[in-house]
């Protein structure tokens, strides 16, 4: 059976990781990683006869490797590295904080070749014999092991949703009938197990055959009545359900789920046949329930009692309050970002490049910040939106902010971020976060826990204290819309909203096209039952500026 693009990409990435552990040239390591990303994203099966260099990120050398894989199932360099180093070493790199150098030392000095070996080294105390591996480092690795063991292995909504949209469009263009996204992608879950589509059609076999012929499909796995399941080249499964127009409503509710929501309705089998979801819910005596709410978290009871919220929409947003430009680690100028914001219908945009404490991101020292402020002020007449001169200010482990209060007070908007010290004890981290909130010059707390979905656990936070401090000082808690973060998560955001905290939904964009990431943040907000009025970047510009002026007054004045 031919390898999928995802399987080939995984081999390239594994080769890159083994190369890094072996101490090989960083340029070659990165070339394999770029190629792995490109191959995974490619929407057609690779063939040895094709010009593989047409794939962005694949040069002549990697193209040769790909042809070798396509003809033999592997490639010589990878086989040689596996002979030199145990392949199970790669699992060590999944542990947050364990990089290639640490993995190499664990192997060479302690003969740790797997997660099981690492657990044993921790349990026996052997890990503590490694130079530099003190109690704190050992505790971090122990936490990392638990995190890795709990990972779901699901696909990010940021990958799954665009893929689902493209597949629905392609299948619909072939059948000439509507195709709808369903499942967890439609509910805007943070991660997705597989892509679910509901296709309208009278000839079930013809629709499923059309699905089988999509270029993304690697293999058909199963066909059962009106449903077929396929393996995609991108490493995720596709499920296609065919239904008639007069049963589209109940089928969409059934395939969208969740199972808990369906049980609350009385089971999928008991759903009344209906052409629309609205009609199906009406037959059950309920108003329409938005897909993002269908998790059995009180939505059916609220529907019965007329208490469903007016959920926020992407079109409610009037601006973005957290993004980056070429002044730090962004890929476009402030004016280019402003032009992109205007095309989205925004009225304002905050330029919040990193402060100097995040050196890896090219953060700005005070002198550079002043230069940037001068540029932003000079752009106001040419910008199609109102620009706010801000900063994403680093909060150090000891609670210090990168800039003093005089500099912060001179900015239009301050976003504070805690990128370090995420493993501090809960009380210590919460103290640091609350102290930041109580600085009257800090307007927004960005991605509060610092989590990376499926890659890094967020900080352990006493949310009751944070909500109380944020409500008292009118400090905003952000839903960071980058699908790699989606921080706050939906349950925390719902609790923040219920506690009366102000919220922002920001893209954290580093390129103009990334402004569109707000749709994922809005998805989190909708899952959190959030209405527009408490989201500050739904406010008109004058209201936003008035609020910023008012909240900058020190609390003891």
C-alpha cells in the first residue's frame, strides 16, 4: 500500500530529529523540517515521476530523497541514522523542555533510549546523576512525561477546518449538490479527530465514489450504507455521510454531535426527519442551538427556557489589539497590516511588537520603541484604520515588566505576556499574574496560561483570584486566536465571562493573512457562550479610547 503524504512527512521529520541528536549541520536539519511541513500540506499524492521541486520548500536534494522513498519505502540516510541511534529516542523530543542536546546526553550518558527508560531513570534517581539535572529540572521532565502520555493525538482545528472547507468545496463541485462540514470541526473544538462531511445526493454510491476520487484521498478504509471513511494524505481521516434533502437537518445534527448533546435530545435515532436543523429542533420544541454550544453544558435547558445567548460573530469585531510587524518578528510593516485590517472592515488596529525581554523575537528596547512610535504617529494620515501604538511587554520571572511605568503610560495600549516561568507553583505564578493585572498601565493579559495545544501544558492558575483582580481593575483577559494557542480555552473563557471580566479576541498575527485567525478565537468564544458586549474589540473606536483613558487612572487616585 502506497505511503500517504503524512507518513512520508513523518519520515522526513524523524530524519531531521535524528540528525539534530547526532549533531549534524543545522541548515540540513531545517531543510528536512521545511520539506516535511510542505509534503504534509500537499493536497495530492506524491509520485516519483512528478517534478517534486515544484512543491514549495522542496529542493533538488530533498526531491531525490522523496523519489527514493516513493520507490523503496525508505531512504539510505534515514536507515543509516537509525543504525547509529535508536529510533525510540525521538519520543524524548516530545517532552516539553527536552531538546536534541538533552536527548543526546540522556542516551550517551545514561543509556536512556525511550520514554520507559526515562521513567525508570527518574524513579531510580539515575536522572539526578546527570550534570545540571537538579530537582527542578527533574520535576519538569516528570511533568512533561505525564503531559505526553495524556496527549490526544488529534489534529489542530487550524489544520482541520481549512481542509474540511476545501474538501467540501471540491466534492460539491463534482456532485453539483451541497456539501456541509459537520463533526467536531463544525463545533469548533480545539482539536479534531477526523473530518466529517454531510453530502446531499440521491445516488449514494455515486457521491461516495466521487469522494473516493478526491486527490486528497490516499485509501478508502470502509463503506457502510450511506457512509464511507477514507485515509487522507494529510494524515487525518475523512468521513462522508450522504443524505437526502428532506433529511438534511436531522442528519446534520446527528453527524455534528456531540454524543452528549444527542443523548440530551433523546438519541440520534429519535431525531425527527427534517430538511433543516431549525425545523428538526422546532419539532423537538426547541429553538435552533448553535453547533458550538452542542456539548451538553446546559444548552438544551437554556433553549427550553429561552435563555440561549446571542453569541458573538466574527463580524462583531471592529479591530485587533494584538499583532506583530517587521519591527519585531512579524512579516509585514504597520501600514501593510493596516491595509489588511481595513479589508476586513476594521476601524482600528493595535501594533504590539515584542519588548526587548523576548530577544528571540527581536523585541524592542526603549530607543527602538520610541522610533516605532514616531513611525506609527506619522502613518496616521495614510492609514485606512486608526493605529494604536502599543507593545507586547514581557513579564519576567520575578514579576518585573520590561518597561518602566513612564514608558508604559506613554503607549496607547499595553499587552502583557508571561512567556517564562510557566512551571512555577500555582501560588507563585498567580501572584505574578495578579501583580501584572494590578499595574494600571497594563490593559490586556495575552494568552494567560501560555499553553501550546498538544505541545505544552499551560501554567497552573488560581482563576478565582485572577478573575477578581481583572474585574476590579478592568483589565482584559485575551482569547488568543492562534490555533496553536487558543488560550484561554472555552471553559476558562466561559468562567471569565460569567465573572464579569472583560475579554478581547486577538489574532496575534505576524502576517496580514493571519488576521483571519480571529475566526478560531471567535469559535472559542462561542463555545464559551460569550456575547459581544464584554469583548472590548467589538466596541466602537471612541468607546475603546474612552475606556483606555479611564482605566489608566491609578487605582489609588
